[in-house]
């Protein structure tokens, strides 16, 4: 514990550690909350965007205006296409003469490469679908046909509450990824200095001749780094709490259903984080021990960071597949923790899955500690410079 206290004291004095492991996660989360809020707001605004008509169409113009859209006119289709190419218009509607059976056909001109234009087109289709339904109901009424005939088969959504009340969709989407990401990157920012840095500065010998066993030295460094990894991973949670309390622009979309992290979810996240941060810290110490100098350590760490990021990223989209419910997922390192954190945030904690994940992470952490101790006990590794 003496080594751990020494390392933690030095880390607390290092401005890079405080900024990279604690300040940066909070800052990034606050920025992401505002960015997500801005994107969602912009997408909603695109549905109520400006639509250009070729010629006057008073009745349909009123329909779209009721849906919140702004309607403007252009004299010809060519003029409308010019506006699209100049990116001054997203959607131009040209009305063709009614067909023999009275159908009104509308040609919608838009840039398929522009997502905002596609959203605007979708908004027009929804408005027309609603208008067509109203016209059909009026026609049926005029012929004394029941209104229900306009919708012969009707789907009535009946939401079923599964598990406890959970966090909002956006929080569930990216919080597990951020927790895992900062648990590793928070420790990575200083790992190269813990052993490789001491080799480079020729201060490692002083530590080796102290009356402390090498096993204790490694465990002290692992414990201190694991503490930093753990605190760094929860800095993003602090950022979310701050965004919710401060009501930053865009945060209303993120927290419209509240923060939603229950006590059970918080406990599950902490339980899963403990073996994972120990595993991360042990891997980082092992790499720092093996490397000749901090530059070489940073090269190795960049490769390992990619290995950690890939399953963490996949955890963001695992809800779009059936894999999240598969038992074998809990044996996949990193992904298992992120997936169970996601389920906990949804209020669907599966204690069997949590137990398997905890066990797998604990075994891997023990193996990583053994590797770190083994490397630190070899003279040919420690004198590599």
C-alpha cells in the first residue's frame, strides 16, 4: 500500500493526470449532450422545414402549413431545381394534372445525398398520408359506409413495462461506451510513465533497492492506476449529472424522461467496474514494464486501445441485434461489461449474466496481474532501455 500511496500522491500532483483522467471526460460529456440535443432539434426542425411549390396550390399548402411547414412558390420546375443545386431549397413539389380517376400526383425534387432533404420528404409523406386518410373518411361518410372501413386492419400499440424504470434511450445508447472508454483511456494517459518512464529517467533503481518486494511494487502500481481508471470512468457520469442539473442547451432532449439511473443500476455498474479497471490497470502496467521507454509504451498502448474500443463501440449497437440476450456474450471481455451496464440502465439486470461477466473479468484481471509481476521480476526486461 505504500507504493500505491506514493503513486497516487504523484498522480494527484500531475496536472496532466487531473486533466486527462477527470476534467476531460466531464468536458467531453457536456459537449456531447449539447451536440446530441442540437442534432435532435435540427432533425425535428427539418420535418417542419420550408417546402417550395411549383405554382399555387392553396388547399395542399394549407395542409402542409398545418403540419408546421413553411410553403413558398417558384414559377417553374427548372427554377426549383436550381434552388436545390444551390442548396437554397431542400424539397420542391411539382403538381401534375389529375389522372382519369381523379388522382393528384406530386413530383418531389430533392438531393438524395442530403439527409435533411430526405427528412423533409418523409415529413411531406406523413402529412399526405394523414390528408388522404381524412379524405377517404369523408368519402365513406358520404356513401353511408362506416368510418372504420378506412382502416380495415388497425394496430394498437400496447407498451409493456419490462424490468424496473430505466434511463432514457440516449443515455442507454452511449453511457456504457463512455464508462468503458474512459476506464481505459483515463489510465492510459499516465501508464507509460509508471514503469517505462522510470526506466527512461533512471529512477527505477531507487525503487528496486527499497525494502519493498517486487510483487508489492507491482500491486501498488496496479492499485493506484486502477483507482484512477475507476474514478475516470465515473467522471462521465458526473458530466451527465452536471448537464442535467445545469440544464444546458440541448440537455432537455437527453433528460426529458429524467436521469433514470436507479440504485440497482448504479450498484451493478460499480460491481462490474471493479474487476474491469483492475484488468485494465494490470494490462497497462505490463505494457509499461515491457516497453523500453515511454515512446515505445505509447505505441503499444495505442494498439491495445484499439482492441478495447472495438467491443465498446459494438455495445452501442448491440440493441439492434439479438446478441445482447445471448449467454456467451458475457464471456467476451469488455463487451460483456458494456452490455450488462446497458441492461442495468434499462432496468433489466440479469444477475446470472452479471455473475458470469464479473467472474470472467476477475479471471482476466488475475492473469494480467500475474503477467505484470512476471515481467517486473525479470532483470532483462527491467534493464531494457
